[in-house]
């Protein structure tokens, strides 16, 4: 039989390089050639296709052309058609009516909304208590009219509050002209359908100027209100939109009133309410969540469900799937969410009839997606009502337009001047079921399986526990220190288990080193029969009190920490309070540490065209993942017993290279999570250093005479030092081996 030697290190390196080369060739040569990505049509191309389809539908068939051939064109006409048509005279553009702007709320409000008479919608919405981050994941400072950074009384730079729905009017005229039409529209517009069964609404109500009714809101009022109205004579109705904003609320109230026009007979009426759009994506180069559309409902049993679709899929299919009302689906909300914040249309729970929405869908905002990057395109959720019959006294629908953290539960942790009423947070989280925006399983088969075995419930519980613990710690310590304190609490709770495992590991290493010379001889003796060597090796180690399977108990420590790790990972992915919290050179604990900029021109690594690929690491060099992986390798080396043969040595080398691969995969994780890894590794190394080495047991001499008494209980040892049970077991095993050989 041939020798089976361990793979040399150079072969492992060659294998890794070859694997990376295959991945590159597959991603950038084979896959684009054989499975090219579908072309993303522009708005102009879509209009051309639409016109071509209409022409094809209306053009005569071949039989009709044979029966009624078209008359030949006169020679002079045909001759004229060969000449290029004259250019039409340039008509000056019609000046647009400047919309009237109305503000709701001020710096003392949790939300600040700027309303517009154009479409009677929301032009801008600011979340006051949270700072804004740019596309790199860094802070944005507030500036005055001259562009200078504003500083407070202590000389510190003031953060700009989060513009969750930014306004095109805040841009320069040159930048506004570059925006596509959909990006210039306000949010929360209403559209109507000419016929109840039409697939698309008319844009009449969204493009016209609405009438501002009543006085402007008083800035000193704690609850402010603004009304817009317009008439739709062809449908025989008048529509009024009433927006309200409370000082300590994270939602706008919206009431839609539909009344009959005097002397008119109203037609069956269906309208669509469009949601918020233009939500900024922070940390484009490292985030795994861009923009998602999420729809929530209650099933027949009252259980909260949801449907999620990302921007990439919505732009590819020109819209999301319709979610249609049924007996098992009663809609609660339709939202567009980013990694940390959400803008949601919720059906108000404080009204008698809540079941008036027929279906929900999300649409792609045309022209907002960069070339070949549909995942960065803007999306907008839309709710469409059932067919309505307007009674004599009119009808009214109420909505709650939530704007805040995507995990509404975190509002419980706001305190002091930013405190939110617990009843209001409970309303967001449970009555409007916004908790399902985060606390829900994935729609993939893995997510469904995890939910079936209750792993999803465990993850949600540990994540919420991490939020609660970190929320309490951040009230006492800075955010970075709270992570270290959390590490001490977690590892301290696991100390009995970890110390026991380390003691076993150290004892195992000492026994293995003592047996190493004999194992080397056995390896030479059975070099032609590796399988027999493994059997003899296991028997020899077991006979000398060394059980390799005992090291599997280290999995208990890993399993005990795994829910905590997963909970902390999701906690930092959702936690709005770690955003833009700095430590040393780290500008944002919820982002990679970004030690220095290493340009965005490195092919496959940092070029913007590779955003979203497996090899893309971003334009910044991150130090913390390297430190974390280095400490893990050191910890693994100290905790792993010495190899007793070449195969085991190869396995340990493979694990070392796998750790480096994990560092590559975790290169863009949040700096706060890296700090947890580093603190946990340092704790384990210190625990290993301080753990006393086990003292060798002294063999007690046999007591003279038959009547010598033994301490303890158990089977009586025989003359060769083995118990009778052990002798019997060895005898049975030898008899079984003899029969097998025969």
C-alpha cells in the first residue's frame, strides 16, 4: 500500500491561489459570457418599447393589408420624405408654479416635516434626535448659509440631523436638473384610478397644486396640523389630506377625507397612497442592507407576518409582487427600510374600519439606479384601496406614517429630553406590528428551517437581550467601553465552563507530549497501513488514559457563546446608538474602523464597479479585523494540542488558513463587533496564562498484606493495576479481534 503523507504547505498555498483564480475567472469571464446579466432598461428605452408594443397592437394584419392595400405614396411626397424634416421652433419652457411650503415641528420636535402644496405631500422629513451619516459611513456636520461648520458653546462641531426624506429643494439648481423626474416628487402623494380595475393610476392628483386650507400651524403648539384639498370633478369628489404632528412622536398622522361634490354623482373610487422615497444609504461600501420593501399583515389567527423584497429584485422586475388582501391577510403596514431607519405607511389602529386596503406593492423609481447597480436604486411602497362608494356624509381613512429606527423597540432606550412614551413605543412595536421589520425569519429555506427548529426565536431573544444590556451599559459607560464590559460579563458567566475546558486541554497536551515518542514509533511501524495505525494509536492512547474524544467538550463552550455572538452581531447591525460613536481612530463603531483611505482604484478590491462582488473590500484599510484574526490564531495555537501525526498536523494547518479566510470574510464587519472579538480573545489568553498547571499525580504504593483497605469506592484493582471490569473488557475485545481475523 502507498504511503499517505500530509500535504506540504506549498501545496496548500498553491491550492488557495488556484481556487482564487478559478473564482475570478468564473465571476468575470465565464459567468458574464455564458450567463450575461439582463440589460437594465432606461426610462427612454422603456417608453420606446411601450410605443412599439402599442403600434404592434394597432397595426393591420397581413390579410387586411392584402384586402385593402395602402395607396402608393405620390412621387413628390416620397421625394420629400427623403429629406430630413426641419427642426421645430424652440418653444420657451412654461414656467412652473412655485409650490408653497409649510413646516410642521421645529428643533424641539422629534420629527420635523416640510409640507408642499405640490401634490399635497411631504417635501422633507428630518429625524431630529439622530445624526446623519454619509455614503462612507462618516459623520455629516451642520453648516451655516456660508458653508461653515456650526459649533456649539463648547466649541464642538454640531452634527447635522438625519434627513430621512431629503428634499430636492435643498440641492443646488445644477444638481436638481440632473435628477430624474421621480426623484423630484414629494412623498406620500395620492393618485386615483380612472376605472376601478385599471392597473395604473392617473398622475393627476400627484402633479397638481393642492389648496392650503386654514391657517398655518402655530410653531409653539405641541400638536400641529396642516390641511390640503383638491377637487376631482370627473369622479365627483373632493379630497382632503390632513397631516398632524405631535412634539414627542415618531410619526405623522394622515387622514384622507373623501366628500361628494355638491350636485355631482360620485363614481366608484379607488386611490393609491405612495410612501416615502429617497431614503439615504449610509456606508454604501460596507453595508449589506441597501433599501428593502417590507409589507406586514395579520393572518386569520392574529399572528404577525411579513413579506420582504430588496431593491435589486424590484428594479429587475420593474416592481415587487402584489400582496393581495384575503381572509388570511389583513394589512398592517407597507415600509421602505434601510439598515437602521424606516419610513412606513401604517393603517391606523384607532379607527373602526381597518380593512380597506385591497393590495400593496412597491415600485422602482425610474432613473434612480446607477448603471449596473440596481441594488442602489430608489423604491417606493404603495397601498391601493378597495373600490369605494362615497356616502352622503363622506368617508375618512386614517394612517400612521412612522419614521424612526427600523427596530422600533430601541425607542424604549431613549431617555432624558429624548424619552418616548412607552405606550407609544408599544403601539409601534405590537399594535402596528412594526417589530416584524426586524424580528422575523428569513424567507429562504434556511430561514424557514431555522424558524421550524426555533433557532429564529432564540436569535431574536438573545438579540433583544443584547440590546437591553448594551442599552443599560451605555447609560453608564461610553459605547466602546460598554462593549468591553459586555465581554467581561459574558466571559465571566462562562468562566466555570471555560476554565474546566482549558484544564482538560492542558492535561491532554501534557499526556500527549509524554506519549509522542511511542506514537512516533508506531507510525513508523505501520507506515504502510495508515488505517491500522489509527486503530492502534487510538487503542494505545486509551490504554494510557488519553481520550482524544474528550476534546470535543470544547464545542460546548462554542455552542454556549454562539447565540451570544449571533445576538451581538444583529444587535450592532440594528443599533442606532452605536452609529457615529467614535473611539481612537474609529469614526463609527457601527462601521469598519477605516484606518486610512487606500483609494478606490484597486481592481477587484476597491473599484466602485466591483461593489457587491465577493472580492470587494472597499476603499479603506481596516486594522481591527487583522488584529482580531491574529489573536484568534494565537488562541487556537495555544488551545490546540500538538499533532501526533502528519494528518493531524495538516488539519491544524488547514484550520489556520481557514482563520485567515474568515478574516477576509469579516473584513467589513462593524468595529464594535471586532472589539468584542479582540476583548474575548484577550480574556481567553489571560485565562490561559493565569490557569495553574495541573500537578502530576503521585502513585500510592500498594498496601502490604491482604487486609489493606482502599479509599473510595469502585472495582477492586488486579495485580497488574487494572480493574476487574477493565480486564474483562480487554478480554472480550481480544476475543472479538481474533474472530474477526479468522
